[in-house]
């Protein structure tokens, strides 16, 4: 038995050497050969439910056509979870993220976030709720090009009417948390793509949201910066207890999540 175990260990190491340490590629090759591969660890969802989506549908009208972007999606996300929505383009994952964030209204169904049914809130109340409860991170950063980093980070606090001294102090501490304390006086054009995405994450955290929604946050970054961004999300969750939900096409990014929810044709793939 020990000899067999040793042989399997040697085979695994040979594949790791062959694939230059790329564990995912080595595991895929081992699976093709029929050897058992280590299963991905998934954290149990034990906290209270933060997001409760029920029979959610979204239909867009394009000319005379009706396009079903979502069709009866139901799911729950717990406080402190790191969840990845995956699936091909057009599967509905970005639409689902926008509905959870209250950026759009569903055609049918309900979205309950932190005990509030977003489908029943007025536009004004929804805007206030979003600003206090949800932070958004997008692929294209959306930093204001004419504002220095310190002012960019403070924007959510301005809308929340946080006192200038308080929002400046918190923006400074967040900049330090993401390694940008020496860039506070820089304009976005004076920063790299990875720095701008770290700035976008810090900005999303300014109002201490319970939920961060990120749409392809590593899509415009190289693999090194992309990994750094995911590490930063994990650190934010550890430090602040923030729930993280991301949309991604990258299986390496999805592998960092506690749970992967695969979408296909506007539904959760079973």
C-alpha cells in the first residue's frame, strides 16, 4: 500500500514538473489518465442569508423581439461567502449581478438583500440602500479621470453625506490597505491597470458595505495583477467580513471562491 501511495505521489510530482508548477493543468492531465485528483475545498455556508433571489426573470425588448436574459433563477448567498458566477457570454450572469445590486429591475421575481426587497423600493430609497449596503467593482474601473486618487476614493462618501474629515481619513486608511498610500495625489492616468483596480476596490469599500459585487474585475489585467486583486478580495473579506460576489470567465479566479454558481441560458446550471 505504501509503495502504491508513493508511486501516485511521484506521478503527481512529475506532472507538476511537466506543467511547471501549474497545479490546475497537472490535475486536468491526471484526470484524463483516470487518476484521482484532489477535490477543491468548499467552505460551508453557515452565516445568515444576505442575498435571497426568488424566481427571478428578466426580459429585454429589442425591436419586436423579447429576449429572456434570466429565466426563473432562485439562489441564496450567505454573509461572509465568496461566490463566483460563471458561464459563457450571454448566460445571464452579469444580468443577475446587476439585479442583485439594484442597478436594474427584474421582469418577475424578488431580490432580497440584507432583509430589504429591492423590487419594492422606490428609486430614491434604492439609491440610498445601494450606497450604504453594496459596493461595486467593474472591469473598466470607472475612476474619474480629472480627480486625484484621494478624491476618487471619497466619492461614495460624498453621496452618503459623510463628513469630509471622516471620509478623507477612511479613504487614506483604505489606500494604505491596498498599497496605494503613496498614490493619493496621483491622477488615474498616472497609475497602472492593477493600481486602478485596487483603487476601485478601495472606493467600493469606503462606506463599509456588507456586499461587494464585482463584474469581471480581473478581465483587463495580466495574470499576476489578476491574482493580486483576488488576494485583495480575500483579505477584505477576512478583515471586514464582507460578502464577495464576482462574475468571471476565468476558472482560476473562480477556483478561489467558496462556491461557484454556473449559469447557462439564463438559468443556474444544475
